[in-house]
């Protein structure tokens, strides 16, 4: 006759095994979006719930000639004061993207949108100039996406103290995110964000929550960043088996992500990479074929990445001619006015088309992509997917190819 302890041991083992198998079945058989078999073909709705000078010249041109003209949302609100900043931004939120825009985006074959939003949409302290109202429009965007059969990534684009010092964080300058309790404040904000957007009422639409956009790894403590990512992962995983946790690669070598608490084997963890062909030193001195070859190499890196990989931002910009978004200026295409599509020669149109096609093919060696961005407030054609679609530069349907595959 078996002992009581052996019976208890058997029952415990059986329960744990059943629980593990059941959890596996539930997770694998009930995905809202399966990143291992489906492709994200998405676009960012940038310049909407978080503004930047180069994306929103219609808002920032009023400061032309000012010696201390702002370039970010902090400066915009600080310069105007809260009352006027709210007046202008509330109009912007209600008009820059609308339900009609989301229907238009879906008509391009897009199946997901990435929605950048700053921490101040959820928390503003007395010493901060920001104004609120963005959360209402985020909820509207989720509903518009549902109406058009598109999924959503909620992207924490700006964190307290700034995670990178860029205007896209809300405040340019020093990188103070890991100082003065800012990381803990971010965790409190993310507790609210993850608690809300993992609810059943959002389950059919929200398929990812990004822990923080573009943390500048070389200016941060990577161990602390990974621990932060893990804590947000736990927040999401404890509430949902269908919402992925999105972690940005922090612009560091992949080897940095092969150790520590974050692993490519973790369920519903997706790595977000952003790759532009203009910001890094030397990019704008490359030849056109150099750029294409770089994309081929990127495709190999994506295919070999142990993490599920989505390219959360990319563009067709080779030479950056956009007002305020300056970079080095020695590209072979400088001088063609790449921002204004009416000036494009047939040669340039074909060059951009092939550049886009090559990126589409290589980025889909991973789990997909989000183009940056759906629309801009100025003449910035290579950043504006809508302009590119309307002018036959961005493939329609998205799988259409005008040129043979460049990468072997």
C-alpha cells in the first residue's frame, strides 16, 4: 500500500503537470495575434498624442524667430502656458487624426497601428508644464482601430526625466530617467496603463504594450533597464495571455540581451528595433547601393535574432531634407528635395520604391513592421506613408513588387 506522502506527491505532480499543460494550451490556442505565424504590417500614428517640431511644423512654426524656440512638447507647453497649450493641443488631437484617417489607413492593407503617447497623458506633477487630454483620444483610436479590423500597440513614447534626451521623449536634453525616482514613477504609470489596456474590453484590439520607446542604452544602466522591462512584463503577463510585452533593444548590440532577466524564450515578449538609414554617423555618406546592402544585412540579423522581432519604426528617407530634423548632409540624393514629392524625378521615385520594397521583404523575415509615420504636418513625403501610397511609391497591395528582389 503506498504511503500517504507518496500519494500526496503523485497528486501534486499530476496537478502541476495538468496546470502547466492547460496553461500552454490556453496560451497557444487562444491568441488574439500570433507573432510566431502572423505578420504585423503596421504604421505609427506619430505627431498626434505626442508632438515634435519636425512632425508638427503647423504647431511649432509660430515660434519661428524666437531665440529659444521650443522643439519638444515640454517647451511647447512651457512657452505658451497651460491654458493656451491646452487650447491648441485639444484642437490638434481632435483634427490631426480622425475616424476617417483610420479608415484610410486600413484601406492601405495595414493591420495594426502603433500609438505613441507620453507619460504625462496619465500623470502630471505640479512642476511640469504638460497638459492632459490625450488618454481620451487614445481610447478613440482603439475604437477606430476595432471598427477597421486593425490591432494596436500602446507605446510609452516619453518617460519621466527622458529616457533618451530626444524631442520624441517630450523633453530634449539630459537623460534623467533612471534618476530621482523617475523609474519608479514610470512603473506606477505603467501599472495603470497595463491594468487598463489588458482588460477584456480591449482584448480584441490591443496586442502589445511597449515598456518605453527608444531608451538610450549607452546613457543608461542596462541592468536597471532590463529589471524595469521585467517588472512591466510581469504586470502584463499576470493580467493577460494575449497582450505582448514590447521591449526596445535600446540601440545596443544584441549580445547585451543574451544575459540577464530578459530572454527571447519568454512567452509573449517581442523585441522592437528601430532602423533608419540616416541618423548614425556615416549613413548619409553612403551610396544608394550601400543603403540597400545595409538592409540586406539587417534582414539577416532579424532572421537570426532569438527574440521575436518587430521593426517598430522605419522610413524611406535616404536624405533628410525635413525642416528641423537635421542630419549629416553628404548623401548622393541631397539636393533633390526629397520632402516634396512633386519635385521627384522618375529616377528618384524608382529609387525610393525599391528602397521600400527591399525593407518590406527584409523586415518580414521577422514578425513584421510599423512604418513611421501615417501622416506628417508638412512636406515630408518620405516620412508620410499616405503621400507615398497616393503617389504609387508605397506598394499597393503591400505585397506588390515593381522590382526584382535586391537581396539574394
